[in-house]
């Protein structure tokens, strides 16, 4: 969006005007519409997760919901193992096809999210003109530990991952944590009585479409 652009909502027309500092802020009505859409996405995923029984299925639902909310190219859910030397188990979805895809996560970002339990947002300018390297990672606490990471990326110069998006994905992470914990408890009750291991035996590796 640029100064002078108009947004029509019902019978009303909103014109985008620059703030005194030259920045562009979304009109209040547009932000309200975005918030309503995001909340509807959270309600849908909460309903879907209520019937999900497997961690893999939950991971796919969470990644799909993240793509409904965020202007990202891909979304991934990474499950950490107890062994820090082991690679995370990842399921990733592509925004356009909504099919599973290969996705390489920035290990530095993932490590910081897991070790410090903080969200990380990066909106760096890419090496090519008109390109921005976007990354957003949210910790998902499983049984009190940041053992799961919701990770999004993008390359669109016109897009930025902002604080509103961070808050909404944080809410999604909280929903995901409850669903994953419940699924792991069910697996323990249905199998032997070993303590739930977040990543054990969950084949969540994303594959490129043929």
C-alpha cells in the first residue's frame, strides 16, 4: 500500500495517508478486519485440533492456520529432541499449494527460541533488489519446556512481520501446546506407560512435492 491508496469496506472508503513521520499505518477499520479474520482462523484451528489425535496431524493444522494468518511463503512446525545434536523433526507447508514442502530453518534462530524461550522476528533486506528475507519463530512450550517451534519465512519486500502478527501467532502457539500435550498423553495411555517424549517416533519430515 502507498499514500493515496483506497480501501473500500461496505459503503465506506478509506484513503491511506502518511503519518507525520512519513510512515504508513493501516486504517483502524482495516486493522479491525484483519483482527477479526485472524481470530476466526484461531477459532477454526481450535475446532480442528479438538478432533486431532496424532501429533503429525496437529502440526499440519498449526502450519496451515499460520499461513491463514501470516503473509508468509512457508510455515513449519519443528519438534525438538532431547538430544541437542539431533536435527529437529519438521513438517512444513507452502503458502500457494498448501502442500508439504522442504524447508530449511535457520539453526541460529531456532536455537535461540528454544534456549531462551523468546520469539524472534527478522525483516532483513535480501541480497537481490526488491527482496526481503523474512523469518519469524515462536516458542511452543510442551510440558513446561520450549520443545516446539512455529517458524515462518518469506521473501517479499512489500511484507513485514509485525507485532500484531507476533501476538496472534503467540496465541496460536498456546493453542498448539495444549493440543500437542493432550495428543502425547493419549499416546502414553494407549501404549506403554513411558513418559511422553515430544519427538520420539514422530515422522514429521516435510517432503518436496514431486
